[in-house]
């Protein structure tokens, strides 16, 4: 079978649903997903003229992902992040006529949704398809998973493997007035997950990034980056003085692609999104052994987290992430791996 979607029951249940492994495959690529965290565990690509490679970091088993939430160096490898990605200052936001208080999980602040979040609960497999493309959709509601958020949010995550593209759609529906700013937190490396991202080019379609204070929280200001030679030219991230110490939200130009990762051998991944920023992060040292018995280091991969600005509710000049009852919001990330001749 040239294209397929295969479901494997891993023999345990969480949140009342079986923990599953789903494989999406075609003649050019294969993707492995875990229902725990709706996690992207592997993304292997085999194209003519290039060595086969797995371009995302990951752990061998779903239990390894679960264990990371008891670790001081949790890197959220491959997980769906939310309901609110990034940091929220002092774990509080204005909500309606009051202030909503999250349970802080990074000192006084909130990071990536809190102690119970999209990343460490088991999602229900809503559907899987083989035609027209291999596809899997996961579902959860915050109210039934004890996620600390105002109101109740229903979220569906759909992974679709097309001929030369992996599409990740995060669709949120407000069942009550709430907030929504999810993302995908895969660590990518176009040279393969055993390589160093410092050996690859990282290009962004941007001219500004969000200023941070000493707690890595947005100040609300924007910093310009050196001018590009041409309007359609992407900015090479290594030109920043503080590279590779990167944990910044870059404001994206709305032109395809918004980012490119180019390996030493010329293999290229192109990223596009409908979100206003990429939160770009290099770091994430981990306590556990990765796939293929690899010990990942801080330069093993890079995150390109498609989302609204972090801490958005606390800044009037950032995006509106509030969602009224009955309203939908779709977050889309597309990763193209077709190689130019």
C-alpha cells in the first residue's frame, strides 16, 4: 500500500481513552503520532538524491513523554501546546470584568498552559483517513481534562500527510467564553535529529521581534533587525548577535514561506502559517534518551512555534486571543519538503 494511516493500541488508557500510536505514510515520508499530547514523534523523509532522515526530535515511547513532566528539563518535544502557548506574566489575564488566575508553573508565571495542559493529557482519536491523504484528527475538551482555563474550549488537531507536505491544523471552538492560543512544539532539524541545528541555515521572513525583560516576558515593544537586501529575501537568524541563544517571538511577513531550514547537504524544509509570529527557540536540554538511543543536546533542533504573541492579553498592541462562545479559531502550520531541482 503506497499511502496509509495505521492505528496501534499501546495497551493503556488515560483520560478514559486508549493511548494510541498512529502512523501516516506515503511513498516519500512517514509520520508517527502519539495520542498522548497529540504528539509528533517522528517525521521521516526519503527523497531521491538525499539520505533518508527523521527531521524531528523525539522519544522512543509515549511513557518517556509522560515522564518529562516530572523532570526539571521538560522540553515539550513534539507536543501540542496550549490552551495558551508561551508565557503569561504572573499567571493572570483580564477576563470579562475580572482577572482570571492560572496556576503558575514557572515561578510566578504561566508557561505553555500550566501543570495540566494540552501536552500532558491523552487526546481522543476522532478520525483517521487514508484518502485523499493519510490523516488523523485528535480531540479534547478542557473541562473534561481538568485544564485550568476560563470557560470550556474544544480543540481538534489534524495531521495530514500530503505528497510533499505535512499540514498541522489546530481548530478551536469556544463552548463558553474563553481564550485560545495553541501551537505545535516540534524541534526540527533538516539534517536529521542526530545533527546540530548550528550546521543548518535558519531563515525567517521577518524584520522585527518582540522585546523581552529579564524574566523572558514581553515588554510590549518591538526590536527591528538589520535590513534585508531585497523585499522578498528571508533574514538569516545567525546574523543576530545573540544567536544561537534564541527564545524570541518574530513578527512574520505574510508571504510564503515564512521560514526555511536548510541542511548542509542542501535539504530544505519550508514553513508557512496563518499566525502572526513564530516563537523561535533553541535549547531544550533533556534528561531522557531520544530515539535511536541519541542523547540530545541544546543545539539538536529548533522550534518554530506558530502562534499569537506570547502574553497577548496583557498587551493592548498584541493579538486578541479571546474567543466568544460559539466562535472558532484555526491555527495552521504547513511544512513543505519538496526539493527544488
